[in-house]
């Protein structure tokens, strides 16, 4: 069953290739959506796909790439958008 989540990650998550890493994880897991930096220093993402893959993506984002430090991850259920790829947006 498909599901979608809006995710906000705070900590040292900008300038550490978090968005590129997130796109790589999305491709590996077969999930779709987007990721972007926010003005407040956080990273926001929309992730949708099969529930198990979305949950695995969230678990991966709790740690991020090696140079990142994730202090908190907030997640909320949102509507599916029908995305068919995963983009880094600005």
C-alpha cells in the first residue's frame, strides 16, 4: 500500500551533501518525491511509495550521511502526489 510523508530534519544537515545522499537513498529504495534546504537550516522532504520503503527511508534519514548530525526528525502523513521520480529542489 502506498503512503506519503512530509519529513523535516534538523541539526547539521546543510552543506554536508544531505540532499544528494537523500536522492541516492530514494533511488535505492524506490521511493519518489523531493528534498530541499529550508531557510532555517533544516532539510524538508516529501517521500512517497510503498509503506515499508517509506519507513526505511525515514529510518535512514534519522542518521543521514556521514558528515551530517541529525538532532531531530519530524514526520507527518500527507496526501500522495503521484510523483514518479525523486528530485533535489531549491
